[in-house]
C-alpha cells in the first residue's frame, strides 16, 4: 500500500510510515504534525535508520565526489580518501532536506567559521554548485559553513581523516591518549580541535574526535587521560578528570584556558624551551650525522612551537593585484578553434613561460589533470580555472586571464557549459595565493560587475574594473 503522504518525500522511504505509527501510539494523527516530525528526522542526518532511497544515496554520493573534486581544483588541496567523500555525502542528505523544508541551521559557531576561515568558506561555497543545482536554489551561508567544517578538519598534510570517520577503533585508540577531545556527535567540532591542537602541541597525545557517548564508555575503562577538552557542556559530576570547555573556533580566551591547563598537566613540555631543543639535538647527534645544526635547530623550533609560523604564513597572503598586472589579461581570438580548451590553456601558459613564471612542464601538469578528472575546474558556468599543484615547473605566483571571442562548449557531468573566460593560476607552495583567489571569486560571483568585465573589448578597462573592485 502506498502511504498517502509519500508524494511529499519522493527520495525517502519508510519515514512517514514509521512516524505515523509512532505518533498514533500517543494519540497524534494530525497530518501536519506527522509531516513536520518526518521533516525533522530527515533533516537530522539520521542515515542509519535507512530513511533515504538507494538511488538518492547514489546521486548524493556523486554530488559529494564532485564537490571534493571542485574543492581540490580551486584550493589546491587534494582529498583522495573515499571515506571523506562518504562522510560528506551522509551530511549532504541533511543539507538537502534542510534546504527542501527551509530549515536554517543557526549557531554562533558557524559565524566564527565564516569569520575565521573566509577563504575556505568561499572555496567550499563555489565547490558546492552541484549541490545548489540539486536544490534548485542558493545554499544558505550557514549550510556552507557546516559543510566547511568537514574540509577544515581534514588534515591535508597526512591525508588522515581517521579522527573524523573511523569509529570502530576510536575508543580503543583513545584509551592511550593524554587529552580527550569531545563534541556532541564526535564529528565536526572536535575534529577541528584535533586538527589544530595536535599540530600546535605535537608532543602531547590527543584523542581522535569523540562523541559524548564514546567519552562515557572510555571513562568506565582504565585509561591514560589527564584532561578533557570539549566543545559541548558535560555533566562533570561523574567525571574525575579536569574539563575545559571551548568553542570549536577557539578564540584568544580559549587558547589561554587550554594553554594554562596543558602547562599544568604537562609541565615538562614548557620548561626551558632552549634546554628542550638542546636535549633533542644531543639525542639526534648521538644517532646521526648533522650537516647543519643551525638549520636543524630552526626546523625543530618551528615543529615544536609552530604558532609563530602560522602568523608569518598569514602575513604572506597575497592580494589579487599582486598576482595580476595589465599584461596578464588577453582577448583571445579562438574563432578557428571553438570546441577545445587545451589550445587556450597552452596559449596562456606560454605567456607565463615568456615571463619566466613557469616552465613548459606546468601546462603538461594541467592538461594531465584534465585528462584524468575531466574539465570540472569551473569557477562559474562560464569561467574555467586551470592550475596544477606548485612544483619544479613553477617559479612565481601569477594569474593569467584569457577572454574568449567565441564561447567554448564543454560538457561537465552531462551538463553543457559555455566557457567565456579561461584563467590559468600559478599557486604558491604554502597557499599564499588563497586571498587573491578569493578576491577573484568575489568578482566572478558579482555577476553585474563580471558581465561588465566580459563585455569590454579593451583589456586596460578590464584591468581597471578589476583593480577598482579589489581596492
């Protein structure tokens, strides 16, 4: 028998029947109440109860993979873990239904995400265009911030996301941890804590992300924990360990609280910084030959006390106009070749070669990525971003822009796009280009301004429009 309300949930199964049975047990049979309760469940990411059809799961999984590919193209951070894509797709079920039913997820922490990670949020927002097409409407900034949490917690240095995803061995592994990191679900916010803290204090063993339920199980088993850091309120009556509650996006007050606790429980890590380095160098000298003690000391100092390096990297972020000059914008006459992106990319890359920005191998790197993953590197439906990871083929950062006289038709995921602009980006080794790319994306997503730029026939006027919009 087909449930009378099934038409409201074409991609779900069983949820209406289950909710109807549950509510009727308590004397609730009002259609609007049943629908509302069903919507709440679908918005809650309750995938384990199998309320989503298999065909929809496959569709969302494809969307998640597309988002990850686009994010890698835009940000330069490759995410090659299938587990990450699966975790993201599970989240996107809830995103889909929240958008469908107009439930906006509000939280002060999400505002912190947007404020503290503006470049990443912009990259994720652009990468989520396949999801927006599925919704058939724009994605709210809160939803983008929620999705951004997954990318923020991803450790691109080690490709390690076990702290987010591998739940089976989580409790066992955490029994050996000195500091337990906890949030409500054990997914996003404590994963961000792990991503930040284990880099800042590499000699302290932090747990992977733990849910409150997992924490309760660990506390009933002999463990080595000295401290709990949590983003969620905990009932401390039955907890013998000290608890520090912080925000997922730790502010200066949170950092002070954590630092004070770590100094108290791990004093050996904070006593005489110079002596610590001397001892480490002595140990290394006994077991290996050192060619440059000064460089070794500097590298150890940066590894053990990385906060100052973070500040330095932030200062090294380049503006768009640092990477773009008047000669970087070209109007390309492609009337004889209106179906192939490769010659356009080669032409722009050759301009970069003439300026000694890249070698010929950089263009080959870009084309090999397109051969492998397809032409998914879109900043918008009419703008193609071409770049590869920094390598021996890259010497300086720069952006080269080609405005096409004739749009090129390409197919991306069986959708035809008309490319009017091709951008070749030469990125920095430490993401120094992120701010510039964000500024460029802001221009492209401002359609009134961007259409004005594309309609110009004078590259000097294009350059002035771009420059004035950044200032």
